[in-house]
């Protein structure tokens, strides 16, 4: 989970505009065999059985889409910090589903006082433990060792990273392809997440068993960490405690290899004594990412 706030302070504001260019597309065929290593079942949280979405899902922070009807519902949440695997003090409900191209997760995070929701606007990966956010950790290899984090705030600010139980490291440098939308409501906030299967590495060709963690960060008088499974104190692993996700029939498919270039710029502005913002400098950046796209 995000461990530090890398946000800017002072009178400097940054505006970033990015344009995405798809540079190349090469068709390849992909069909992987089943994995050989599986997480120790005795450490796993309760099983979550996923079903195919009953209809389309639009990622807009609204859970009324037809695709959410009949989706697997998870409303048993556990406070792992500061409490030690005790019932969560606030209500959270999650939904998971999939279709031919995407994995979906939807959340309704209830809050007794929505005015206290902490949701500043920020750059990607600029999330700290002092703000509200939630999402999923996916162990698509089902080895109980590595997981990919897909987290977002009520403003839709995304954080993605790879966590590794063996090293204890969490690497937020990879930027995966996925969508999210958050919305503050009268009784809390809603979050929708859509992850293309093409952004994930998993054994294709048949029914899947993955590890999954559903997570909520709820910072108030303390930082409350809420999960969909127990996380015992003193445990020497994290991903190994994930729920087992079953029921997804993901088949081998044809993939396109894509190179995507992100071209953008950032303006650094200073505040004059009369309250006027003045641009002091502009920096351009170019970033390349690679992914299989269905």
C-alpha cells in the first residue's frame, strides 16, 4: 500500500496534460499452460466465486449498470489495523465480475460523515495513507508471493504497483492499463475499477484460480485498514493471505502487442504578491509503455 505522500507543497502548482499515441500493433497468438506453483491453501482467506457480468458496465462511479446485477457481493470486511482482525467499524460492500475482456470491481464505501472524506486531487501514484482510497490486489499467478495493486481515490486518482512477499518491496514504477472512477455520495463514496485481462499475466486456456484482496483505507482519528480477509499480526507474508478467487473461465485468445507513448508537459507556477499565478517554467516529458491489447 502507498507508504508516503509524494505530493508537492507550497505555492507551486503543476498542470499536466497528456496525449496518448498508439505507435505500433503486432498481432501474436498466446495460450499459456497452467501454473505449477500455488499458494498454501491453509493461509488463504475465504473463497470468492466470481461470475460473468450479466450486462455492460460503464466505469463512471455508478453501480446501477446492468452488469452489476447478479455480480458477486462481498460485505464481510475485517479491520486489520489498528484493530487485530476485528469487525470493521464502517460498512463496505464490494462487487466483482468479468466479461470477455475485463475484470471489474465495484465498491460502495459507506461513511457516517461523508464531509470528512479526504480526497484531494493529485497526480497518478501520489496517494498517501492520510487520504481515502480503496481497490484490489490481484495475485493472478496464484503463487501467494506477488500481487498487483490497483487502488484509487474518490477523485479517481490511481495508484498501481507490484508487491513482492519475498523481498518485502512495493514497486510503483510500472503503469498498467486500467480504468477507474470514483464519486462521493450522500452516504459515502463509490468506486469502479476495470482492468483489461491484457494488462495481467496469468495462465490461460481454462478456469482460473487467482488470489484477490479487497482493500479500503479509512483515515479518521486513526488510520483504519480494512480487508476482505484476516491479516494476522506477526505474519511473515502478505499476498499469501489473499482470498481465493474462483469461477472465472478465461480462455486463450489472440493478442496485439502495443507500444504507447505518453507526451505531455508540466507548468510550474508561482503566486505573486497580488494573488496572480504566473508561469515560471515549462517542462516536457515523453514516456513509453508496453502492453498486450486484445
